[in-house]
C-alpha cells in the first residue's frame, strides 16, 4: 500500500497525488499531483520543499513534461 493514498496535496489541498516513475529522467521516483501538477522527488510530498510544477521541473532537468512518459506506480 502506498503511504500517499490518504495524503492531500500540499500545493492545492486536493487528493490527486500519485506515485510515478519518470521514464524520461533515469526512471526517477516522484510524487506528482494530478490536479495541480506539482511534483516532489521521492515517495512523499515534502511540506518544506517549494512547490515545483512538473513542467518547470522537467525543463530544469532537460526533458519534456510528457504525461505519456510517466509510469504510474499506484
Ligand atoms: Zn496538487
């Protein structure tokens, strides 16, 4: 069972968090919010990390923010 199932997104307050693997970025494990597209590295949305959108995150790491290149783990 995932620990993010009952966790609300710290960015938008909704329950759209999913655990994903970024196929475009070394298959890195991240938590992504379906509602507001905020992203956190690792398996839990850090409440202290500044909110970063998937598109910004992808651009800053040199890959495209393509939702089809994400593997959903839960
Ligand atoms: Zn959100």
